[in-house]
């Protein structure tokens, strides 16, 4: 077994264990908060966090990707120049957040946004000073250390959040906890690697190289934001913040498989393929297929289980205020399969220096959501909007499939085989559920 393969397997195990543990913490935190706060607050914070994420992605210069993928990714002057750009970017993000707070508050007709946006976006300014050690650990695929760090970080954040909300159950506790989490990450990021530090440096050669790469990353990141977050921006205008809060709970639970695969994609698949991107395409493809098949088969079983019993879990764990989440969750889960197909191959295109395909894929998903959700809502109310969002990953996958075919890395046959397996497993689980007298996951709609 090659050293790269060993690192990839070890990294995958650590990522699943670490991120899985974080998801358990997140789920427990979510359960506690839903009992302390009104659903409206979750909808409002979903909008604010989406806006913050948008500002971060619109200004993305590919810091992580450059450190992981660049041959000079271990050179101090390269890292310090990137860190300097990162600090500047953080300051710009916060200034933009302050400027945009008023028009956004006016558009959504909620004056609380005037203060919530600047407070939450200030976290981006703080995180601009984070050590690049986080990305160096990604580059070196030391994911065990990174996973433990992030688990401890999330534990500190959620503990702080719960205490603040318990003492002061209002929207401001949620926003202040986010800022405190930024301080936690800033301080702790400098403890990860001994004798590792950053300082202000400016190497024109590095700046030019990064900005050259970042023009494509900017397009890809902007469209990724548009693809993944437009649903919240559109729904925040169409629905009340209370219904948006219920949707956020359902979407968060439904997205767990996608979030895990996305973490594997960024932390394991991308670095592993980057180190082998010099290989002929046919050889590289043969190295990707077997490992990808194992990931997809395991994901198919887990996703089918989530679709089958997700509504029962929501009904048992949440009170009546979140009743609509019982039918939203299985519908949202159903479309995630296409996202899993996408995230297990898109790192290959990025690793060989073809980020444009990801940009095109995300643009396709954005178009479906931006146009389809309002139209579906007008015709079929909330149900129509949820169905469009659920299956908006299909165009994302189709465009990515075209890119893989162009670059001689196609996995289409494997996609057909694993999709058939997923449908078969899901059908079996639904038959068993019906036999036991629980009906269908969307019975409340029928």
C-alpha cells in the first residue's frame, strides 16, 4: 500500500470520526436550543449567517487550496504572504458587512439586522488573523490532530452558546456566541504546530500567483455560495422567519450525509489526488474509482436509512412547533444523492487545475433555485419550493459529469451502478417500514 493511500485511509477514518462527533455535538446543541428559543430566531440567524458566508465566498482568494495544492505551500514567505492577504480580506469583509447592513435590513423589513449583521460579520475580521497552520495540517494530511482540535473547538463553542442562551434566551446571545467562537479559533490556531507562526510579509511573485489562481476560485466560490445559500435568501423573502427556522432545522438534519462527504472531499480526496495529479488521466481515474465506490455504497445505505426514519426522529425529538420538518426532511434527503455523486468527483477537477467546471456546476444549481423556487412557491406553496430545493443538486451533478468526461475522468457507469443500489436499498427500507405499519415518510402530506 502506497504512503499516499495509507494517509488517505487514515485521513478518511479521522475525518469520519471527528466530523461525526462534531455532528453529534451539533445535533445535541440544536435540540437544547430549540427548547430555549423561538423558531423565528433560527430563521433570522440562518439569514445572517448566509449573508456572512456570502461575503466570505465573494472575497475568496483560495487560501486553503493554495496552501494544500501549491508546490511552495511549506515555504515561510509564501505562507506569510497568504496570511497577509487573509488579514486584509477579513477587514474588507467586515467593512462591507457594516455598509450592507442597512439596505439588507430594509429589504427584509427587519431592523434587528442593522446590528446583527455587523456583530456576526466581525467574526470574519477576527478569523482573518488565524494561523495558516490549519491549512498546513490539511496539506500534510495530519487529520487526526486537526479532527481532535476541531472537536474540542466545537465543544467550547457549543458550551459557551448554551450557557449564554440559557442566561439570556434572545437573538443577541446567538450572535455574541459566534464572535466568541472566532476568538477561540484565533487563539487556539497558534497552538497547533510548535514554533509555527505568521507575520506580515509581501512577496509580489506570490501575490501574483495567488491572485491568478483566485480569479477562478472567486468565480467558483461566488457561484458555490449562490448555489448552496440562495435557498435561504429566497425563502427569507417568501416565508416568515418562523417557517424559515423550521426549514433550517430540517435542512440541517437532512444535510448531514452531504456535510460528511464534503469534509472527506476537501480534507482527504482533494489532497490525495493533488499529490497524484501528474499521473496520466487513465491511471488517475483507475485510482479514484475503487475508493469512490466504497464511499458511495456506504453513503447509499446511510442516506436511505435517513430518508426512511428521519420523520419519525424529528417527530420524537422536536415539539409541535417543528411539525412541518417531519415532511420536509425526507424530501430534502432524497435529492442529496446527486450531491454525494458530485462531491466524490469534483476534487479531481480542482486537483488537475480545472476549477471552472465547479463554477459552471454551481451556476446551474443557482439558476434552478433562483428561478424555480419562487415559481414553485407561487404554484404549490411551501411544498413546491422544498421539492425544487431538494432536487437542485441534479443540474450540479450533470455539469460536473460533463467536465469529467471532457478531462477523461468519467465515472458515469459507476454512478449508474451505485444509483441503482441506492434506489434498491431505499425501496427495501420503505417496504419494511410500511409492513411495520408506519406508512410513508411523507404520510402527513397525503
